[in-house]
C-alpha cells in the first residue's frame, strides 16, 4: 500500500505501542501491536519510519515477527512450543553420516560441543546414530526440551519458529535463545553437511541465493530475540 503517514513513534510505558501520526498500529488480526520491550518497539518503529512511498512488508521482518507472536502464537503458546520441541525427536545434531571420514570429522567438530552443552545445561543426553534411520531419543530428553520451550513467551516462540526450522535443530534453537550462539554461527553449524559438499563439489549459484535469504531470515529472528531483552 501507499505510505499514508509521516511519523512512526513509540508510545506507552510498557507494553509499548507503535503509532503512525499518533494512531496505534494494529496487527493483521486487528489486535494492538503491543511490544514488551522498548528496544524492540523502537526497532519496529524504525522499520515503519524507514519505508518509502510504498510500504513493503518484506523489508519489515521485526514487524512481521511481532504480528506472528500476537496473532499466531499467543492464542496457543503451548501447542506452538510443543511443535518446536518436536524437532528434538529427529534432532539434527544426533544424526551423523556413514562416511566419509572427513564429513564425520566435520560433523563431530561442529555438533559435539552442543551435545555436551545440552548435557551441561539441561542434564539430559542425546542418542547419537549414523545414517538416516530414525532413532528414538530418551523420553527424559524429550520431556526436558519440551519443558524448556514451554517456558518461553509468545514473543520468544515467534522468532524461535524461524530459528528452529532453519537450523532443523531444537538444541541449536535453545542455544541461540540462551545467548550461546549468534545467527551466522548457528547457520554454519546446522549446515555443516552443505558446506562440506561445497568444498568438494563446488557451489551452485541458485543454492547460494537461497542460502543468503535463509541467513537473512535467521539473522532477523535472532535480532528480534536480542531486542526483547533490550
């Protein structure tokens, strides 16, 4: 749509709202766009202020994630948390290749520290396997990961949706939420197989373009999480 306002601003003392020429912004479902941190609200207002003559939602990732937190996650945070925790049932870092040795070494270097981190932080372990055949994870591990996701607020779960789905890992998602990983490192750890293939077989231009988009989506989600704490 055409830009219809001159000034975007933050109002309120918590929760914080976004106003366009003094009028409160609403989500697509017509709820007030209320944000829990001033830093996040300022960044969202900055997205609105930075629009040109035409409003382009594709250039407003923080606004989109906030809308999702309010409209999609808040009505059923328990179900949303359960869906993200379910990634642990086929946890990326638990599935190792059958070979060759160089790929196994790359996976171990990238993933073993996060298997150990899970053990230290949550006192549970992963069953590590080779190949693609499904292996059940310990019930205690799945329950602990489920409890960890259930403790997040809708505003944390919304960006975690992108983080967990892009990395394919509940464990890496928890590590990002804990501040132990930033976006580029999380992406590289999750895609160590693809990086190994590029080293040995070269990089496809279309794949590189798709990766750039996924990295940007992951970076936006991590930025959203960090601004929540600001």
